[in-house]
C-alpha cells in the first residue's frame, strides 16, 4: 500500500511540476510603488474586521447549510449514498461560487476606501467558512448519542480536520478570486 501511494504521489508531483513550469509566467498589470499609501481611517461598518469575518463566512454557509444537514443526516441514517455524493458535489460548487462572490464584493469595498493590503484579509475572511462548519458540526454532536470517550475524541478530531480543510480551501479560493478581480480592474485603469 505504501509503494502504491508513493508511486502515485511521485507521478502526480512530477506531472504537476512539469505542467506548472510549462505555463506562462503570471504578470501583474501595474507596477506598485515602494511607499505605502495612507489608508483612510473613516471606515464604515462594512470594513469592520468582525463584520467582514462573520459576513464572509456566514453568507456562503447559509447557502449550503441545507446540503450540510442532508449530508449529516444521511450519513448517520444510512440512506442512499449516491444521492449523498451528488449533494456534496452541488453544495461544493455553490459554496465556491458564493465564496468568490462575497469576497469580490468585500475586496471591491475595501479598494474603494483605499485599503491596499488585501491579500491576508481575503484569506482570513474567506477561511471563516471553516469556523462556521466547525460550529455546525459541533452543534450536530449534540444531536447524536456518543457512548464512549474515544468516539467523542475521534469525532471531534475529524470535524476539526474537516473545518481546517474547508477553511484553507475557501481561503485560497477567495485569494484567487480577489486577485483575478484586481487584475481585471487594474488592466482597465490608466497608469499615470
């Protein structure tokens, strides 16, 4: 089994490196200056970090909350597994679209107020979906019956890994969406 995993891992790594090095280099459309601009201090509530963290995590979560509930009830109830995979696939696509849209809106608002440090903000606000998933799976823990402490520990560890994975993926997706949006905006502006 280890040799099979190693063969697949080496093959996909080498193939990914080959394809990555053959791609054309990503170029930024404008040249930034070395001096940072001062950011206005009169932020609205739309740029409040707590509001952005909650907004960027809760809105995509609400869009796919019904699918998450269906997944958890069908896994514990032993229903049709084929429908489960289609539901997961559809909820993943809907979640990716919502993450990108919400983060592009938040990025546009922050750029309108002169906030030029958007990289880590986009990642942090996009990855807040993982926190919402962790809260939902913790709530689901109250609905199931756990008889042993090792079952509780295993469930908690699995939900933590799931939440971190979703947080990292949604954070990366939001950074890519914000970067593509910024590229599209700054290609259309005139440089002085």
